[in-house]
C-alpha cells in the first residue's frame, strides 16, 4: 500500500515538474532556472504563496487531520552541570607546616583512609617526635623505679616517703608522655607508636594521611611548595559513585517541580541515560536570572560523569490534559527554522500557518500557539505541498 502511494506521489511530482519546465521554456532560460530552484534552501517566507490550490487528482497524496486536544506528559528540560557531591567530598589540609618533600598519589587514584598522600619536611615534627621518644622512655624507666621501690618498701628497706617519691616520678613521666602523644596526634599521626615501630628515613619527614577513603580529584600543591600548618589545602578527595547536578528552574515552572521528583539525565558524551532525584530547592531566586537553583543527586556508574560536564535534565512534572497536538509530520520548518503547518482553507486550498511548538510524544507534537482545536492541517504529505507551493508563486 505504501509502495503504491509512493509511486503515485512520484508520478504526480514528475507531472508537475514537466508542466513547470514547459512554462519555463516559454518564459526564457533564466526565468526557468529560477523557477526550478525556488524550492531550494534559499526560499524565504516572502517567496511562497499565501494561498495555493492542489488539483483534485493530487489530493490523494496528502492526509488531512484535525488539530486535537490530547493528554501528554509534562516534561521540563533543564540544562545543568555536574559537580562533586559535597556531602561525600573532603578537602585535605596539612596539619603541619614545611616544604613538600614527596607527593605519593595523583588525581584519579583511589585511596583508603589512613593512606599517606605526601611527606613534608618539618622541624616541628622532628622536635615532637624526639620529645615523644624521650617521654616514652622516661615513663618506662619511672615505672621500673616505682616497681623496685614498692618491693623495697614491702621488705622494710626504704621509708614510705621514698616510695611516694617514686610514685610521683612515675605520674609526672606519664603526663609528659601523654602530652607528647597529643602533640603528634595534632600533626596528623593517629598512632604515636608508629614513630617508634616504623621510623622514617629522615626524622624530619612526616606523612600527611588521607582522612577518608575515596578518589583523589584535585591536587593543589607541588614538590617543594611551602605549606602553612592548618591553612594550606593539599588535596580534594571525593566519593565519585554519586554526583550532584545543579540546574536552574524558571519561575513559571516552579509549580511543577517538587523535592523527590525523578529526573532523567543525558549528556552528549555518552548514549546512556542516568537517573536521579531532586534533593534540594534553593530558598530564593537568583536576582539576575530570575531562576531557582535545584540540586539533583544521581548515581555515577563507571564514574563517567565528570565535574563541570554539561547535561540535560528532564523532569517528569505531571501531565497536560488539554494539550493541542498534531502529528509530528505536520510540523515543517522554513529556511529561518521557524515551525509551520499547512492549514486547509478550502476544499483544495491550503496556506502556511506559523506555529509555536512544545514537546513531542508518541508521534504527536504539541502546538502552543497558532492553531485552534478542530482546524484541519496536512498531517502527511507536507513536503509535497511545500514544493507545490513554491511552484505556484
């Protein structure tokens, strides 16, 4: 059936071409060439007839349908960009100052909590390490002296005052060791015993360790750079299994967007679809753009979504119950990319009508402006009419 209809269209097209060529021959070669190329990409709205007719025997090549109101899903397409999930992102600062000696990890690597990230040459660390070793040894010795004094006192070899003196010495040594342990912990060493069990090659070198597990997404220092204790950020670690999408919502669309709404996310970089949910709506509009920022949390399989990547987020925001629609094939575009339809103005008469279109779903396109319900348009065969229109002008 489709083949027969296509053959009929080809025959009709050839008949029109033959008639126009013959007319063009009588008008001269230059005018004929102009006529034959009037359907090309240089055609403008001024070059087309306002109304034109189609012979009755060619009406079978087109399908006339009315503009109808139907129910369609309301879809809001929002542009946005990818950023780190701030709830799972940690800036890493060096707790001690000094020049960077060696960088041990690079961006893109996955690290575990407690893993060394870099080493720093720090005389403060050297002094704190030395103080801890001395205090630890002094506490060990004070404990032995106290144990010996207890034994001697039990055998009546020393006075009670000597025993109390030994006990006081042990208590003071313990306080000194605890203070030196706290100094090392303040420098980022959670287990002070590590400085004794695994001494560094250089006593002034201290490792800066990862406070959390995740991916190193930024490195902010280089070898030899001088760090200020507690003030210099050295790395950023983030859990990239989830990311945030930040989008801006126009004021007119705010009533259709709610917390928890499902969102489909696409990007030009990959063919697959990502899924997320709206987790936050800002309390105020941006005064410059008059839009409201929304935050979408989405999974990031294979860590494909990268920071600052542009994406399109589609929000399923309910339904439009009385949307005026026409078949997708009814909507054509002119050389200025303006959408239009062919409206039937009489039994065999047609005219262009510029329209404003919305979303298209299930083979139908929403018409926002330019048509009324019940108006009859060309639902199929619009390209045939477009050529016919250009020749009749």
